[in-house]
C-alpha cells in the first residue's frame, strides 16, 4: 500500500452510518405507505416492530414501578 492511511474518526463513521440508515428507513416508510412493499417484507417489519415494542416495555417496566 502506498501513501498514508486515512483513519475515519469514530464520530464521523457513526454519523455516516446513521445518515445511510435514516435514508433507508425513510424509503421503507414511503414504500410501505404507498403499499409497494412485498407481503413478506411487511410481515418482517411488523415482527421487528412488535419485538422492539416488547423490548421497550421490558426496559420501561422498572421505571414505571418506581414512579
């Protein structure tokens, strides 16, 4: 390898990854709203959303009990 290597700072790498993920999620949301997702993809998204809600409920449970 010739030339100096370039190291991307962690914050920049995370910001770039977040930007790409946000664009992908926006496109999925638009396709979903327009009814353009395949039924398998719609089911997968629903499963992911259900699991995320369950995880969030587990994390929130101790906070609710303390309040």
